[in-house]
């Protein structure tokens, strides 16, 4: 159920402290923002706002009632100000006597989480994963130094539990909360995934000392003991299975009720860096790999064949992360070719037919800058809907996401970046609408609260910080602007 927007804004509060701003990023009028170059404003392949379905779907989710637009002063202009929206509701211009869900999103989506940041936690090792729970009541952050920390968001970000990872190899590559939020799985560069009960009263969770960290063996069949790592792991919608992507080019399914590995698929020709479910049904799974392919898998066919339902080509380098729009149709992927791509699975091919023979350079994203000759390369058979550029995908598997449906209508996408910033793009126009600057190193992960204008970013500088919406009254989404805090000295 959608709550009243005025009450939501009141609850989030306006008493936000002002933070010191770097003088060199203030404009001549003293505004605490700076402009980003015009070359980052538009995507490589603009989305046709009038013809493409996702533009209309996004519009339906976040456009106010037509009667309201026509009847308020200055009619016809979008976006409609919050004051005018409230006045029109009181006058019942829409005829509904209340705000619709689209009206709520139209208001809330204008309040980007750009204020701050405020430090949530700081550790002596790199932060790799940071995620809100589905309802936003919990927040999980994991670090290379084996700590997984859980916070009670609704309780004022009170520290809830510290989990010390068992049998850690290199770093915690991924974590996932169960649908009922009672347990958490964590993975590292190992075929053993561990599951922990997070509902216990113990604040310190040491493996098999204070709490049991059950090990789930993903070594497949005759490959027991084979050294591979799990890059990505997700619970099924019903919480009965885990789906994982691994460094041995495979997708795994683990049956939690039977407590055994139920399926291994040789899915790609290189590391499977990311897997996710397409929608709440749990039937479709998306995967992305260093072989540059995005693939769609139908779980109803997993046991009968090892062929994907379809393949999507367009990236010219490996894929680091995939996020689904949740409708079983659209998803986005972050690529080592320094781009996010938006996909419509109705465009997918039945097999892998593309060739990357035009790539005639050697390059390793883990320690090299992106090759200058590759900056303007385009895949000749690109099936993506549109492309978003500006951020940097280097050194690690940087993640990207759709903004929340509840508060924004998914009208934005956002991503971490190797340049230590968080980028927010307009989904339909491709415009870069905000950049959040604070961290001193790579931002691998970030998470937008499902209900409120709040975003948390985690970085290799060891800091996890939260950003919130601006507190200075009516504040429209800033065009190409960013709020920054003074950096600590090196």
C-alpha cells in the first residue's frame, strides 16, 4: 500500500546538517554543486522516447494524472511541483480524492539522495558488498577482511550483527538474504558457500564457535575438491534453492531442502560473474559472463537441456553485473567496456553467433586503464535497447541497478565506479542526472532504499556511507549536479 507522500516527507525529516563543501566545486553563485562535462549527458544510442515500450511503461509509473496536469496553474508543464500537486489533491482535480501511486512516484522521484554523505561504518579493509533487504528494514555490508555487518535500518541504523566469514578466500564476493530475512548466505573464491542464521540474539557470529555457519558444497559430481570460486549467488523466490555463477564458467543450483547440489550447467565460455532472477515467478534466470554474453535461462528446462532460452550480444568486454527490472522482460548489465546496456529479452537470439574479431588488443581490466582504441568500438550485432556511458568499470566487478519502483517508478539506473563516484542516469533519456562524490577509492556496490530517497555506497576505501534527499525545501532533480563532502587527507 502506498503511504501519503506528505507524511513520508515529514517522517524522513528536514533537519539535515550541512557538510563542508570543497571550494573548487562551487560555482560562481556559491551553489554547492558542480557541472559534469556535456559529453556525459547522453547515451551512445539514444532511446526513442515515443516509440519504445519501456519509455511508455516508465512514463505510466511516474506521470501524474492527466486531469491534474491540465488543471493546475502552468498546465501542461512537467514535472509538476510538489506544492501544485498538493494543492490539486486538495481541490480533487484528479477526481480520485487522493494521490495515485504514479502521483506519489512523480513527487518522490524528484528527490534524489544527493545530500550528505553520513558515514555508516568504516573498516580497515575494502568494502565489497552493500545491500538493503527487500523491505529496507535491514542493511548488509561485507568487507574483504572477512567481516559481514548487519544493521537495523528501522531502528536508527543500530548495529545488529557482525559475522566473521568462515574459510574465506580472497574476499567475500557476494551475500544474499533469504526471502524471509532469517538467514544469509555468503560466498568467496571457494566452491563452499556458507549459510548463517541472522535472527539469533548473538551480535558476534564466529563460525562454529558462537554460531553454526553451515557449509554448502557446490563442487559438482566428479569435480569434488576442484578449486573454483562463486562470484554471484541468489535465493529463489520461495527460498528453497540457491542459484550461483562461478569461475568455472558454470551456473549451479543448490537444493536447500534436500541439502545437495541439484544441477550444474556449463553455461558460458568464461567466468560467470553474475546471475539474477527475471521476476518473482523465479522461472527465468539471467546470467552474464566474461565471454561478453548475457543469457536467459528457463528453469523449467534446466533438467532437460543445457541450452539457454536465448542469448543477447552487444558488450565487447566481459559483464560484471546484471539487474532485472522485475518484469521478466527488461534488464541492465554493467560491462568492462565501460558501459551499462539496457536489454529487452524479446530481441534475444537462439544461439551465440557473434564474433569479436575486431578486438585486436590485449587488455586486463584488473590493472590496466581501458584501451584508448576501444573507446569508440561498437559491437556490429548489438541487440541492446540503449547504452549508458560515463562511469568507469575497472579493477573489480562493479554493480549497477534500477532505482526502486515504489519511490521512483524505476526511472533511473545507478552504478558504482572505479573513479570513486556513484553515477545516476535517467533510464529513458540516458542523461547523467547526478554524481555522488565522497569516496577515495573504487565504489564496487551501492544500494537505494526501496521506499525512501536514501542511497548507501560502499568503497575500497573501507567506508560505507549513506546519502539522502536534499533538505532545503522544494528541490528538483539537479541536472548534472553533485553534492560532495571534503575528502580526508591522503
